[in-house]
């Protein structure tokens, strides 16, 4: 019963927040927005809301990891390589949805920083196996600590339970 009431209160609070956001023909009354431009039907579009949240996520990630100069895509690539040593560039590109040409450029920059090494494949001369270097493994551990701080910021922004629910909703896209 308590769980049902808690869920009902959350739903009511969410509906009230949407109503407040839709007032004045979709004008956002958000102190972070800094303006009073109406959004009309965009307020009800999931894609628009997800994109705005993505912008906030990326900005916070970049700010939180600014001291180590790592971008979200670089972090993703290093994390996948660290969890799967020896993957090919094509496998990483496909798994993360990165264009191959963009991944090559990204790997060049990670290689220049001595975070990643490309080792010619023993089975396919056209392919390279990707590995984190010793420096890359140390750096990734630091990046993960900072990324955890970023995730705490997300939980502070939307609430811990909402963060967990969001991850469950989005799991079908990962």
C-alpha cells in the first residue's frame, strides 16, 4: 500500500511539473533557461526532452572530467576496450554506434596520449586488436572515479529513483 501511494504521489508530482512547464503556451519558466520563449508542442515530445537532457548530461560530464581532458566518446571507447581487450576497431565502432572514420581519428588521439595501442591481428592483416596500455588502464581507473561523480550529479538533478528508472527505460537502446 505504501509503495502504491509513493508511486501515485510521484505520478501526481510529474503531472504537475508538466502542467507548470506547459503554462503560457509552452513557455518554460525555468531559471536555468534564462528566457521566456514558448516551446508549444515540443514540451510533450520525448525526443526533445531526451535531447535537452543529453545536452545537460554531456555538459556535466565534460565539466566533471575537465581536469583529465576526456570526452564522453573517448571514455566510452576506453571503457569498452578495457572490458574487452583485443577487440577490433570495427567491433568497437559497431557496438558503440560510432562511424569507423570517426573512431580512427579518436583512436589516433588516444594512442598519442599512450592510452590505447593497436596491435596487428594475428588472424586478419587488415585488422588491429585494441588494448589499453598500462598508462591507459591507470587513466581509465581515474576516469571511472570521476564518471561516478558525474553519475552522482545526475542523481542529484533527477533523483536517485528516477535515475534508476531512466536506466531501466533506456536499457533497450544499449
